[in-house]
C-alpha cells in the first residue's frame, strides 16, 4: 500500500510521460531506511506540508490523501515517513523502520 501510493503520486505529479522511480534499502543507526525517488518535476511546496490530510499544491490533480496514508501507515508500524521535493529535483521519500534484532 505504501509503495503503491508513492508510485501513484509520482505518476500523477511528475508531469512526465514516462516516470522513473528507484527504491533502495539499507541499515542505518539501528533502523532500516528505504529511500524512494522519482525523476519528476518536483515542487516548491514546503516539505512540512507534504503528507498532511487534504493538503494539495495549487496545480495538483490529487485528493491530498496518498502521502497522508503513507505517513499514517508508517506511524502505525512504528516507523516514520519523511518527504522531500524541490523544483527540478523530483520527489524523494524516506521510510524509516526499526531494524529487527534477528
């Protein structure tokens, strides 16, 4: 559900005919970090507003729910989601999970 919402967000807001995404995972500071990136147009929206319920950019065709769900699901699993974007720099999400002791 989390990755699906991120991909749908990229497709909807990239303003590209063909969107490229990358996903990478690594352990860092006792956590598993999954980094998601797209090659979209990016946005000048303040990062703190991304993921707020019904928060949409002025040119957004979305509902303002997708990134909110990503953030809510991450919290429910004991993790956190951070979102980053800048004009011309695409979109990036960091998903932080507690690393298993196994």
